């Protein structure tokens, strides 16, 4: 695979990370309860750390593109509308859906490009995929705790 294509795909992966962080920020702006606020804040901070690590890896090979596509911006606009005025439980469900979509996209990306990616980038991408599983577990635990409490 040509290096230009690999560089483009690494930047596309980075845009997925930006999407995840921005989506969780939308949910955070609408949250009322401290527990969910703390949970989302913790994960947003970790997402930011992942972005910085991936940006650093990409910068070793090409220019880092820090922008979202037109479609990604539209999706964020839709997420704002979905999140507006929703209960914390609904926001938690939206976050589960978002992290599952991110997990699926990241795994598809790795399946398709892993053997072509620089090792340092690929290793970081694997760490991110594993972390998305942790986010999913944390969100499920929050939801189940709320169900039992109510």
C-alpha cells in the first residue's frame, strides 16, 4: 500500500477520535447528575490523551489533519439535537451507542490496515480499542446501578 494512502487513513482514524471526544462533550453539556458527569469527564480526558498520542505518531510520518469531515460535523449536529433536554439515563444510552460505533469503526480500521500501519501507530490504536471496551463497561455499570437504584 502506498504511503500516501496509509497517511490518509491514519488521519482518518484520528478524526474518529475527535468525533468520540466531541460526542461525549455534547453529552456532558446536558448531564445533570454528578456521577455521570464525572464518568464522562474522565473518559473525555482519556480520549484527549489518546488523540495527543496518535497525533504524535502521525506527525512522524506526515502532516496531522485536525479537522472533521463535513459528514462528521453533520453527525455532531444531530447528536446535539438528540442530547438536548434528555435525561441522564438517555444520555448514558446515547454514550453506549456512540462508544459501540467507535469500537466497531476502530476494529474495522485495524482489520483492514493493521499490517500496513507503522508499528508505533498500530500499537496505540490497539490500546485505544481496548480502552473503548473499558468505557463501554463503565457506562453499562452506571446504567445498571441506576436501574437498581430506581
